[in-house]
């Protein structure tokens, strides 16, 4: 009887180990429906199917690398939360930095343009003598 309980506990232990491996890989794979969740977090039907497929592959003796490779072959690098750096994923890696540089460059350009405009407005502003002359001409016209 003890041997039977050990066998059941051993099977349950291996299921727990398998569950842990499934969850580890599932957290690294993006849900293709939700896109902002891993398949471990998502309740979408596709995510459930992918978790089931991951479990079956691991239970069949496939390694975690085999499972990732299969998912990438089937769905592309987008399925990985941490895609490899290569030509097809280069924009994913440099895109955010490039967008920040462009935004900062645009901000700098706008501020420089505003400074130049203000400096130009101040240079074009009439001096006190010109203002006094204009007031005198307006007053003279009003008196006529």
C-alpha cells in the first residue's frame, strides 16, 4: 500500500514539475489574441490551446527550447516576449530609442525656433523715439 501511495505521489510530483515548466514557457510566449498578455495570463481560447500544446510537447519529452522553436516557426518571432536581435526584429529593439530621439529632436527644434522668433520680435520692436513720433502723428491727425 505504501508503494502505491509513493507511485501516486511521484506522479503528482511529476505533474507539478510539468506544470511549473509549462507555466515558465507560457510566461515567455505572447498571446496572439491579447498581445499584451502572455499565454499564461490570457483566458483567450487560443492561449488555452497553446498552453495545452506546450503541455503535450513537454509531456512527450520535448525540451523547452524545442517548444519555443516550434512556436516561433509557427507564429514568428512576435510570439516571444523577448525576441532575438536579428534583421527582422531590429525595429522592435531600436524603435523605442529611435522614437525618443526623434521626439527630443523635435522638441529641441521647436524650442530653438521659438527662441529665434522671440529674438527677432524684440529686434523688430520700435524704440521709444519711434513710438513717440507715431503718437504725435496720431494726435495731430485726431486734431485735424
